[in-house]
C-alpha cells in the first residue's frame, strides 16, 4: 500500500461527549469553533413520531450531523464498532429468557439502523455506508470518504459513534461512559475557501499494529481536531500504523 499522504478538507465538525448532568459539545462551523454544555441534544426539528424511534445514541448522532449543516442529498459514512449494542443485548437476553422478540426492536438493533433512520427522516437517497472498524479506528471511514470525494461527490458526512457497552463486554472492551458522536462535513481539500476550514492529512507510515500506541480509535481523530493543529497522532491497526494531522 502506498504511503502517499491523503488530504481531505474539513468544513465543519461537531463532537458530543456524554456527561452527567451535562454533556460537552464542541463544534466548528464557518471557521468558528465553540464549546457548550448541554443537558440533551435538541432535536425539536424532527417530527415527534419520528423522534420517538431514536435511541439515545441515534439522538446524539442526529444532533452532531445537523450541526455540520448538511446539504440535501449528501451521502453519509457511518462508523461504529458496536452500533446499537444496548438494543442488541436486550434482544439476546430476551432470547435467552425465552421471551418473544419484537420485529421493530430487531430492525432498530442492526448495525446500519441509525444511518437508515437518518435517511428516512431526512429523505436522503444518496449512498449510506455503515462500517464496523477494528478498535474504533477512524481510518476506514476517512478512506471511504476520500474515495467518494475523488469520484466526484462535492461533500460527504462522516460520523463516528459509540454508546456505553453492556456490563458483559466491559472486561474485554473499552466502553464510553455514554453516547458519543463525532460528525464531520468533508469536502475536497482544493475546494476549501480561505478561512472556511482546514485540511486533515492521513498517511500510512509503515507496518506495525495497535500494541503500544498512545492513542487508538476515534479518540485519535478527536485529539487532532480539538487540538486544532497540535502534533500528529498515530493510529494503530492490525498490521499497520497511520498518522493523522492537520495539514499545513
């Protein structure tokens, strides 16, 4: 695989970190960065009947995507290692107890449920892609978005999200405290207007793996974006190491 640097324009992003009693939401739009504490995501623009179907994870994902000011028909790349794991665990426990499983509950537990709801609520007929990366790595979704931009799409929405894992998984996997979501509006780097955003650089720097990496998963991308021009961050995947940075 080539080690050539891939440059992607970041026009906007929104990062939601769950907290109690308030969550921290950091956003970047039109060249301005701001942070605010919020008790819950505001989805007043979504019809109540549709809003009822949204899980806590889906609500956070919707909110961060809306903050990226999506244009009509923009494709979405959805990236989550576990997806709606709370719903899935509930179904597994019901099966173990011999209880019936609701078809509606099943349809909302599949990995692409959130991005499917996004397309239904917003009438999006453009491509919707759902990825389950190893250890939450942001690299597969960024590569997917870069490829779609190279094919001619003017804008791509990418969202990385996870929710708190059921207790069963916590001895084996690092779990967020609550629903988290990082959404970005990406455009070709050459299309960025002065002061509109910045360029995110992705480069494979050689073979290796996740062992010994200081930062893994989507936290690496959060660190790069929120630091706003800090040192590069390494992302370890099985067999390879990637570098994320803000391009000069």
